[in-house]
């Protein structure tokens, strides 16, 4: 992932996106305030919720917007969790 750009209650970041991912994989974004515990897209934790929206890929790269609602955060960490079905 490329480092995020913060503006108000949103953060945008980019990452490569495979045009032809394996059919037995599921990917999702997760967020954390402290790297100790991660939470799913749209899941609330201690009054904060982070929701992700993914744009259309351009030349193998996608831009993602993380929208923070509820309690403000000093730091926001994001990862991509991939699981095999």
C-alpha cells in the first residue's frame, strides 16, 4: 500500500490490484487505532467506525477511501486481509 493522505474525516490510499485474482480468495480492508486489534470494514470499536470504499482500478492500481465516523482517531492503520475460501 502507498501511504495515506488524510483530509478531515477521510484517508485515501492506493495499492496494486490484480486484474485476475484467484477465484477462491476473498479480500477485505481492516482498520486499527493501535496495531493491537484490527476491525472489519464498517465495524465499530470504542465509538469509532471506519468504512472503506474502493474506486475503479486504473492501470492495475486502485484508490481506496477510508471514512472515519464517531470518535476521532489520532492514528489510523489499515491492512488488507486475504482469506482462501
